[in-house]
């Protein structure tokens, strides 16, 4: 199902810089107030941490985020996994949640090269680095 919400070209450009040039730790996307496009809301450079990402993420409204999630593999290797996190807090309205859910595929199609493209978080416990890292293949 598609919502008809378009992905702004800046989203793709910033994501490609993140993927190819390791320019950012995270990019937070939101649906614009006019509900016609997905836009960049915030970004954090490579010096930022996962905790900085959590601090930048709004707690009461849904968002999409491309995040380099730091993990430790079963072999003990530290690496970053480029992931798409969908934040849809249980506390927000059903209409808003549905708009984000129906717009996710449009964004996923434009952000090619994600290692993990479907991390869904509905409460702050699911956003914790330990939980997200597990979904990305970390121990």
C-alpha cells in the first residue's frame, strides 16, 4: 500500500553521501507538514554516537531514520550496519501511524544499499542499542 507521499531528492542525496562517503552516523526523515513528501529533519556526522541519534529523535511522533548501527559480530569484529529504523511510538495517533506505515515502502525503494531495511520500533525499549544491534546481527 502506498500513501502517495513522495521522497524528496535531498533525502536520497544525503543517504548516498552517508553510504558512499561515510558522511553521517544518522539521518532522520519525517513526513512534511503538508503530508506530500518525506524530508530530512536532522542528521548527525560520523563523530556522533547512537546515543546522540536517540537524543535527536522525537519521542512522540513517528520518524524514519537511516542509521549506521554499531555492532560486534559473533567473531568479535566491530562494524557498522547501515539500517533503516522506523520509529512509530505507541503514544501517537492511529492516523499518523498509518501514514508512516504506508509511506515506508516508498522510502525503502529510494534508499538502495541498506544492509537492514526493516527495523520497527514502537517503544523506547525497542530503540535500545542492544535490541537494535541484535536485529542487525550483533551479539
